[in-house]
C-alpha cells in the first residue's frame, strides 16, 4: 500500500519537510488543498487556504480544510502582522499580476514565506527558444502564448535577484526536477538554473537571514 | 424564506418527530428584554432529532428564518403531506447527519408557531397580546434559546447553523455566548440590514397595517388582516427570488389563457404564483408576528451592538470556527455582506472558511436541495467533530 506521504507530489513533500509541526500556515492559491491537507494530517498545522475557484474551495472545505474563496491579492490584506508562521505561494507566482506587492504582503502577515515556481531557464526551454523559434511549451508550463495563465516567466537566478532587491533573505532553497508524474524527483546540485525544472525558496525578513 | 418542502426522493428521513415546549420567566423571574421591559412567561417550541452522546459533544442547533418553525425535518405523523422545512439537509446520512449529531431546532420568540408571540394570550388580560406585545430583538430571541439550552442541560454546542434571519441568530449566538459555541455556519445572511432590505420590510409592514382588518393589531376576535399579510408575503417572495429564476420559472407566460384578459385578474403566471403564495401563507402565519419579526431583523446590527460600530470589534474574542456561505444571485443579502463579516473574522484571527456558491435562484438558494451545499456542510461538520475528538 502506498501511503499518502509517498504519494504526495515531490515538490510539496520538500515544502512540507521545511515546516515545523503545529505551526500556522497560509496557502495562497491552494487549489484542491493537497499540500494543506498533507500538512494538516502529518504536521498538525493550523491551516488556512485562499483559492478563487468555487469548485476547488468546496473540495477543500469538504476535506475539512479552512479555505476562503477570493482573490489572493485582496484576501491577504486582512490578517494581523506576523499572524502566520509560513505563507506559501506554490506554483502561483508566474500567474501573479503584481509579484512585488504580493510577496511584501506575504512577508507582512507571515514570519516566513515559501515560494515555488517553474524555472524558465531550464536547458530544454533555452534549446526550444534557440532552435524552434517558438515560445517554449513545456511539461511545467504547458500552454501556448495565447491561452497561458502564466503571465510572468522567471528563473531561479531571477528570483534570487528579486529577493535581494526586496531585502528578504533566503533561508532555504531547493532546485529540483520532477519525474514519475511529479510523485518523485531529484535535487539538482550543479548548475540549478540550467538543470532544475522548479525552484523552491524559503524567505525570511532581513538580508542576513541566510 | 419560501416553501420548497418535499419528501426525500430516496426516502431517507428522521421519521416521526414531536414538537416540545419549554416555558420560563414565570411569575417573579421575568425576562428583561433588550428594550428594558420585563416580560414573561416565555414559551419556546422546539424539536430534536438524533441522539445526544454521553459526553454531550454532538449538539447542533439549527435556527430558522423569518417564517420558519421548529419543524426542521421528519414528520409529525405518517399522513403528513410535507416534512419539516430543511428535510433535504437534516436526516440520516444527510448534510447534518442525525446518525451522528443531536440536532435541536428552536422556534423564535415573537413567532406564531408555538412560541410566545403577539398572538399568545396575555395572562394579565386573558386576551391575545396583539401590539401590546413588546418589540423584540434578535438578541432577545437568542437569549430565550440560551434558556432552552440550559433547560436541556447543554453547555457546549458543536455547531450553530442557520440561513437568513436564522443566520443573524447564528452570529448573535457566537458573539453573545462565545464560550458555548464551537463552530457556526451562517448562510445567506448579514450582520445588518441594508437600506434595501429595510425598505422591502417596511413596504410589507405597511401592507399589513393598511389593511382595515388590522385594527392596530387587535384583530384576534374578528376578521384578520389577511389581504395585507398576503401582500406582505408577495413582496417578501420577490426578494427571495432573482431575475434569472423568475425568468426561468415564469417569463411572461400567461396563466391558463392564451391572451390578455384586459382586466385585473391574474393574467401572468407570476401574478398567479404570488397570489397563491400569499393566500397560502395567511393560513399559517400571524400578521403581527410578521411585523415583530421583520422589525427585529431591521434593528439587528451586530457591529453596532457588539462592536460600537466596528465589525472587527464585534467579533473580537470569538473562538468559534466559521463556515460562511453566500449565493451569487442573492440580492437581499448579497455576497459583499458575507465578505464584510469574513474580513472582520480574519482580522480577529478567527478560523473561517468562506464559499460563494454559484446559484441562480436568489436568496432562497440556501433552502433548496443542493448537493454542493450539503457536501460543504457535511465536510465542515465532520472536520469540527473530528477536531474536538483529537
């Protein structure tokens, strides 16, 4: 029998491994609540999710998760400062209209932020651009230019630069490739900006966090 | 609230239920109402389904809307044409599962369905109170329900659930008795009436008071203000529907005819429907109760009364976990009103879930059988019940 832990997406497993048990967690754009449910059952966290689609919100609430239907950019404004131990933005940054204000809002209401995103400078994407002359379509970003919800593309290197600009420190980071339908994966140690398909960062307040 | 009650198509039902009564504030210990008036005795009608567990942790309190009653589910006798008003939600295996929970529904004070209201006999005169009945608030209704809980020996409630005016009572319960309420589901409701909602209520009240049979509220020995009450009901009914649902249900279709009558009979189906709803309503509801309850709803202002005007303050110190639900086409208590309370809860660090259900049937959506709503409520209650066990 495969346990839920083994069955969880590899990237979510990494995020979960960074989270202290019984902490307070906010998941932005939490979808159907896979990560939050895992954290609630395995780490006994006090979870909250924000999700815009009614159907997904219902799925979350039916699982017993506390989730609010709404726009993350607005809903994030209503919490007390430092209310959450972690605010998670998993696979959503590339769809955010104003990343700077969202990340700053995350770090206002949360002590730590966790951000994961597809790395747009993976070597396959670079090759596609160079040889096909089309805007890349990949497993991680499987849309054409005209129907993509992903309005921003960034690399692992870009995100590091961005945190420096915003004066947040990087506490943890993982560059990964996923395989087996995202259930498994590997940490990329060498040339992550070239070989990793996803970047995951934990950021904290203050430059000297690392 | 409208009436949509039908027997469960799958035959699932709590079966026979009995209406019970509890009386307090007799003789010396009168209830001091929020307007300062001492009042008593007070009788509250209530019904229960399911079984109270030994540690009394499985209590769910259901609160009804404007024209509802304690008869939430099941039947009084097998011959009943219709079951209780929320039979689609409450029963074995249903959203509020009576195999697991002990469910109580309390009728409101001021009503006419077994609880003390303007049509009850005034012990001092031996006649019905009429408009000598004191003006009540939602707070008074909830305080009377608290007395009922004490009488039943219940000190903690797993969840308080209700829609519309029932939702106002839910919110009042949470801020007034925070130590008693573990969780709450306010549906299609508001922390205070908008001008629009007050306006419709006022037109409905005027319809009753303009009826010559109303006689300043002392009509119980003669003809009743049925016409006024029927018009009041028709007005209410419109606010419970939506443009979309009325277009689908009636459009401009004519009633039993192919052309206009060029007179003032009910040509259109929508006219006929409203007239029918109005005439049916007067058989079961008291006009004065309608006045008193709508007034209590208009006076309700959780923010003003419990937060000095601030919704955030009103919810401070409330430990309950919330599931707030609104419906897209509800124009009586639109989603923005639910969002206001959700925002105030978040600012207080309250554990709150919120879902706006897509529905085209207007305010009444909370009463209609709806699998999405049922699953939401079931999931939430299971979660809360699980949390207290662990």
